[in-house]
């Protein structure tokens, strides 16, 4: 796989607007990273299986159809290829019980979705610095 075709970040989120905003924020603040998007956890698992490579970072929403973020996180952590992959929960939930459940299932971080483009850009910069420095493409 060539450097230009390598996908660094896989994102599972059922909200088209959130996928668009996240893609725009990465394009602006971390253009070297290629993103792959899935509309739910099941589509994410299928895309990862087909990709043939392990991403540098996985971003999961919690509330998705077919296979939600908790279920996807559990399956990812049970798979040998993704046991050490950083998995960030990016969700609208700010419930403490959701934070605790995500932590127990092995989430690397739990972040409540920012509500504007500036905060999302800051988040992408932080994710790049914490999880992708020296790893992405």
C-alpha cells in the first residue's frame, strides 16, 4: 500500500453532518491523515477487515444503528489487531455512566462532541498531537 493510500484514521458516526465536520477539521489541521468513514459500528468492522491495514486511530460515536459504539469497542478490543490501537469515543453523551462503561471496555479517551468548528479544529490538533504524532502517513 502506498503512502498516499494509507488510511490513518477510521471514524464510525451515523450523523452525516458530524462526518463532514470531522473530515473538514482533519483536512485543515492534519491533511496528511487519510480518513475512512462508516455510518455505524458494523460498517466500521467490515471496512477495517477489508482495509488490510491497522489504522493509527479509531474514532467511535456511541449512538449508532445496527452496532453501537459500545458494541463496536468491545469487538475491537477483543480482536488482536486492535487491542493496542487508540480508540477515542466522540459522542454527544456527557453521561458519567457512558464514560465509565467506555473506560471499562477499553476506550483510550472519551470526548463530548464540540459544538462548533473552532473547538473541533482544536480537538483534531490535540488528537494529532496525542495519538498520531510520528505515526500518521
